C-alpha cells in the first residue's frame, strides 16, 4: 500500500477511537443487542455476539452493561428495536465511503447521513454504488517488528486467505469473514498479540490524499462517524494531513 503507512493509519484511527470511548460503548451495546436478538444470548453458539462482547471488553465496557444489553435483546427486559442499514456514497475526490448504521428510525437516519455528505463535500449514492469496491473479510494487524514467518505459518495453517507485509513493517492478515475467529484464536494461542483484529469492509484499492484534500476528507469522515446512529464507517482513502 503506497502513501501514508499502514501502521500510521492504524495508530491514527486508534487515537481517534480512544477520544470517543463513550460513543464506542453505545455502538457496541447496539451491536450486542442486534447480535443477541438475531442469534440468541448464548455466547457459545453465537459468533457474532462473541465478537461484539470482545469489542466491549476491549473498550473496557463493564460486564453488567453487556449482560443488560443481552437481556434487553432476548426479551428478558423491554428494549428498543434496532435495524441495521447501510448507506453508500462518495467523499472528496470521489473516494468511496460506506456508512453502517443501527437505528430505530430509518427516516431520521437517512436524512442525517445525506445531510452530512452534502454539507461536507461528498455525495450520497445508491445501494451498491461503491460496495463492490470493498471485500467483507477479517482483518488482523500486527505491529512492525512482529515475526513475519511465525505470523504466516500460524495464520495460513488456521485458514487465512493472505498475509501482507507492508513497507512500514506492519503485517496484515486477511481471513474469510466466517473464519476470522478461528484464525485470531490460533494467532493468539501462538503468543502473537494483534494491534487490531476485526471483521471489516476492506477496500480493494486505496486513494492517497494529502494536505487540504486529506483534511477535508477527514472532516467528512469525522462527521459521519459522530452521527448518533453510525456503527462503522469504511472508506478507501489513505490520509496524510
């Protein structure tokens, strides 16, 4: 991946997430509720719920919050009904953006997403307009200095699709989205601790942006991410402000 380094992008993203800890808790809670409602509240039989609970632990969410969310979703407590919705659009320079939301009011959410795009230099597209540029997969990233040989050996044996070593030394493991958990567990069992591990929408090709253009794109992404109903924002821009 040319341009802004993979490692710098990951650290930049993690820093922004750390600034928004409370918002992360809200999003994880929604994910827990939707996962539990769709697949039940038993962690042993619901992989999506397991991943959501892991996100909660990584964000230091109290265990009682997790239990409460599962109870609400599975009918033990009265709760709000959330729906998953996806919006697609174009950012600065035609960069592709996917916005995944969970909402109890789709009319409100689509209006807010459309307004964010139009106000900050983007354009909201139709369903499928940019999603074809992304792959739904597992992504596990290790810090520069991690043993490439060991990561490759363990990851490929566990069912990973690819292992990519970037110019800055960061190592990226790509997995089928259904096989993410098995690969992640195998790597951790081998003593390899990832810096980032998630099921994501990974862009097939990246657009490099610098200076004012990168700053405008980051502003648009920040506004989209800060919307109350947003769960995740995926894009194909490599930003070097």
